[in-house]
C-alpha cells in the first residue's frame, strides 16, 4: 500500500513501512535465485493504492503469480500496471538549492565512518558551519598514541597490538587483531571529522551515543533545540553490515543491522518533530534498490529509508528529503577492504571513486530542488 507507484509518484509513498518488505523481498529473491538446486520460489513485491478494496488486488495478485516471473517490483495505479526503471537526469534542475554558510547547523550520524568523515570534511570546507557529530565510538583525542601510530605506520600498530596481547598472556588471532585495528580506524575517522570541521573554521560537537538509545538521542536533539532551535541538514549515515544468508543469520544480527538504520532515523526524527528541518539526507544502498545476497536486513532497512524519504513529502513538505543509493566505494569504507575489490572487479562492477562520491551530498543539497531517491 505504498500508493501503487512503489513510492515514486509525485505525492510520495502512502504507507512507507512497505519499503522494508520490498527491500527484504528483493534480497530474498536474489538469495533464492542462487540456490544450488535451482528451485527457488517466485518472489514479487506488488503495490496498490491505499483505498483499494480487497477483491481487485486479490485477482491481480493471482495474475502476478501466474505470469511475468522476471519482474520483482510491480505497482497498480489507476488501472495501469507499473514497474521501475532508471532515469538519468542532471543534478542542476533549474530550481534553487540550499545555501550552506557558517550559520548552517548539521547533525550527522555514523560520523566515525571513513566515508562519512570525508563527506563531513567536504561539507565543512563548503560551509564553515556547525556540526553535531554522532557515533557509538567514544570521543577521540588528538594525542591518542594508537591513532597517531595508525596514521603514521599501520604495520607498526598491528605489531604493537600483537605484542601487547602476548604480554598479557594471550594468543592473538588475526581476526582479533583486525577487530582492534578496525576500532582504532573508526576512532581515527571520528577525530578526522572533528579536525576537518575545525580546520575549515567551523564548530564541531562530537557526541558518543547509541542511535538505538532514544533518550540519549533526544538529549542531543534537546541540546540543539535549546542552542539553535533548528536543524538545517540531517545526514543519516549510521549503519553496519553482517553479511549472511537467511539460513545462517541470527535474529539478533538481523535486528541490529535493521534497527541502526531504521530506528536510528526514527529516533532522530521523533526527537526533532517540532523543529524546523531544512534537509534530511539518508544513506541508502544499491542493496536497497536491487537487493543483495546475504543482506536481507540491510536491503530492508535501506529501502525503508527510501520510502520514508518519499513519504516525507506528506508530513515534512518543507524539508528537502533525499536518499542516496550508494554503490561500493573504492579506497575508503567497508567495501574497500579484504576481497571485495577483487570480487567486484571480477563481476565487472566499478567501485565508486572517492573524488566522485564525496561531493555528492553537497551537490544534491545546493544545485537544485530535487527531493527523493538518487
């Protein structure tokens, strides 16, 4: 019941929770298509207008079951049948975009991510604005020896972590050391975001919290409300991956991946419901648009964010709401490590160069009046 046009109509999605179902189904369809026995079921998402009665949708659901198995997303709107395609359009659309200045107040989740840190630096350089940076990572210190060693010599830091573990009588495994390295990397990215804002002449306020803690989120939003009375740009970049197909995925893992994106967004928006909000930029993924193997939770959460973004035309019409379906980034971010670049190359898929990806958020904010999914 997204409205019959799967959330892409001019009026926006009518019942956006259906986006979570759509994202899940697209990932499930891919998982089932890869079954070794070749006996995967037919999977479809069928969308209807919200005022439809029961009999007609029932007939159309039966018809979709019996025909056209190659289409995963189908909508029925005013007696026509629709699916989704891509449309390439210029970012400059002739409409006025936002102006980013030193008075612009940014609220950013997932600020300790490598990609987010670079995007914050880009926005800070363009605006010299004020940034509230939120992440689970504790507030980083510029004199942290682990961060400084990470920046100067990562191999030496790895050797030091191994030596420290052995000195404690432990037998460190590569997985454990990699986990510790990743923690230092996130702390370094958080510090880099703070430093970038300060070096650009802006103000940085770093707050360590769990996006699933609604009271902690509300406290930060209350701080912004009392000090500034508004949020000019909300960037929801918080998220994580636990890639496993459904038979191997624990419910708690599914909940965590889904909730950080979905409940994190809800907690911010709920806490700020009485405040002016200039723009809301959600970090979605091609996994939300197309589905991806082992990412049913991630696909569901991302497509939900897209449909919520569409739905905001109904209850936040003055907010510039954008959802960006990122592909895998090269050089920085989760996908730049391990075997992912090799796999992507073998599949013939180009990874997103940082020099192309980093300016995207700023471009979407300032070059036109577009609202919706990119």
